[in-house]
C-alpha cells in the first residue's frame, strides 16, 4: 500500500551498498519527528521518503535526512504508526533475536516476581518486542500479536516459547479491537497442546478460576495483581465495596486481609458467578451483586444523602476504560466524575476511596483533577494516602509514555475545613 503523503524511491546500486544488503528497504524520517526525542514510533505524517518498496510486516531501516542511521523497525503502511523501532542497530526478526529478547524478558520477571505462576512474560515495546504479548497462567501461555510483523512470525514465536518454557498449551488470543488498525483479522485458537478446561491458578496469594477462552484480556487483569495487595492492606476491619469488580480481585484480597465485610458489584452475570467461585476457592465470604455499578452507586448514595448511615468504609472503583479515543474523552470524564461523587457521598469521615483508571487518554494528572472536581461538588475533603500503578511485569519505558497507562490513588475522607 502506497502512502500518499510520501515520496517512493527505488534504490540504485550505490544506495544498495550504502544501506546494506541485509535489510534493503527503509524510511527517511522528517525533521522534528518524535523519534529524534527518544520515542520508538514513527507516524505516517513523519515519513519523508520510503525506499526499497517494503511490504507490511517487513523490517526496514530508519534514516534521517542526512543519511544517519536511526535503527531497525517493523513496517506497516496500513497503520497510523507506520514503523515501530525495535533496535538501534541493524537487526532482523530472526530466531536468535526472538530467543534473546524473550529470555531477557523472562529473566526480568523472575527477578521482580520470583516464584509467581501468573504474570505477563512479554509486554510489547517495554520488552523490545513491539506488538507481542505473552502471559503465563501456571503452565499455560497466552499469546497476542498486535502488529503485522509479529503476526506474520507467530509460528516462529510459538516454537521459541515451546523451547524456552515447555508449556502444556499455547493459546493465541488475537481478539483485540486494536488489530483492525494493523489490518489483522481477529482469531482465537490453540497453537500448541489442547484447549484447557477452566483451572485454578494463584496470583499474589489469591486463587482464581481461570478461563482462558472467555476471560478479560488474556484471562485476568494481571496488571492489577500488585494493587490487590496494596489496597487489601487498607481493608482490615473495614466494610468494603468493590465496584466494577470483574472476577473479584480486590474483593478477594480484602476479604483475605481481614475486612469486616465485602460486597462486590458488576454488571456481568458471568463475572459475578466467577466472584462466587473464587470466594469459595479462597475460603472467604463475599456478597456478590449483578447490577450496573452506576445504578448501584446512585441508589446507595441517594440513601445516604437522605439520612441513612453509610454502609461501607472502603470503596474501590476499578471501571473498564471509558474511552478508546480522544473524541470520547469528555464523556469519559463525566462518567469518572459521577462515580467518584457518588462514592464520596457514601463514605464516612475516615473512610477510604481507592480508585483506578486504565484509560490511555486520561493522564494521572487529569484523572486526579477529575476526582478533585467531584470532591468540590460533593463538599468533601480528601487526603491522598497512596499512589498505585501497574504491576512490575508491565514495565514502563521513560521514552514511550504510552507504556504507562494504569494509574490509581487511595484517598482518606477527612473532616471538612
């Protein structure tokens, strides 16, 4: 596919010698592109020239206008991000490369999370493998390929994962809506072994019934496992409400930590069924309610405003992303403001609000400002006690801010002044 805004050039013999014979195609990047400031993505509007006629999924050279080498990248003209740099030197996507990068990623996890059987083994750009996600659930691996280059090399990746980890099963779950931008059709299948029945796996001391065919993301929200522990430390002796609970991670952790009572709310009947099963697995009691969390919060906050005593001392808000793009940002902010205002109205002085956002387009500062706006409208005063982020198996690269997406805070309700 030709990019209409760039110049396409064929290489003469001298250029072929200059650019090397190992990777023949490449891009000339326009001045002031973000790659010159450390980022590894190149957008279509930042490409001055395409040379060598690369195809979607090919490895390309990146050059500046003075012919200085910028690195090797994955190319896909169907995407807004036409190139994703994966090395600052000349590098092919060959077996040695994948074996080295995946091994390095696994060693980092073993250092950060020794002995854990549920974790993200490979996370895309953060591990130098743009578009490749590998999650481990005990002895089962789940793979997603979110870029054309990784998708085209799935067979090689599967073989390397089999050699390195000897899993009983590898499942490919290419069911993300992000695949549309790369021109990849959605599909889910077993690449190695047989489809496992739902099974029990443990993460940070909590047992979960894992269904890798239908669970959220690749099965569970692995990025929240550390936050379950952090919030649970605030729960002892408190009455806890976990809204948008999904499979009950926060509720389970709080119950195990000695909460006086735990209520979990989610709109999904399947999610609530999972909460009940997981509660039984962990030997704890949780009141699980299948209801729209917005409706639940509105009804319960209205009761308190009309004179009822607060029922909960710790309220957890962990909704799904309210926005997939900047166009819907204002609507998402209204949604966040509403649920925070309702939760604050339900808490007594000394109560705790723990809240999270996984929306890429909402920064930590914007998220906190939205909470502050809700507090002003509710005539509440909040004291920040904790800052939360994604689990360490979802590492953040300073030069790629998009790798930091999950943000969270815990606040204490203090007397108004």
